[in-house]
C-alpha cells in the first residue's frame, strides 16, 4: 500500500475514533502556506488540532516519533492562521493519533 493511501486510511480511522469519543470534526486537511493540519476538532469547548500518523508496523519506529520538531512548528503556524481566521481566543490543544497496524493510540497535549 502506498504512503498516501496509508495516510488517508489513517485519517479516516482517526476521524471515526474521535467522533466515537465525542469530538466534532470541523475541518479535514486544513492548509495554510506550506502547512497542513490533518483534523481540526472541537470537544468540551477546546479546539483540538490533530496530527495523524499511521504505519503498517513498528519495524522502523512508532508513528508518533515521526512528528518532528519542524513539523510541529509548521502545524502550530498553520493553527495560528486558523485561530486568527475564526477569531478563536479560547482553549486549544495539539494531539497526535498514532496508528500502528490495528493499534490506535490517542496522545492528548502531544506538543505545544
């Protein structure tokens, strides 16, 4: 399976998982400049920016380990644009949904 389709499948799995946990999905694949946020959700009056990482197996490492500091900075910059665009001044959080094979892990407050 090629990387793009693995990523798309992972986003669908993450979205379904988050919806079942009571999250409202507001945006998918939000882009600004060179940045992209996989999912933007709302739960308990907190805006949650979600990076989804999926790997077929952990042979080369765990998915959450592939969210580099540079990628985090780009996600934060993209989130700042979104916050400005909707004039959001309340709680926010950055999460990672890491999927390895059939195992899904939700890491809340993964970075800031």
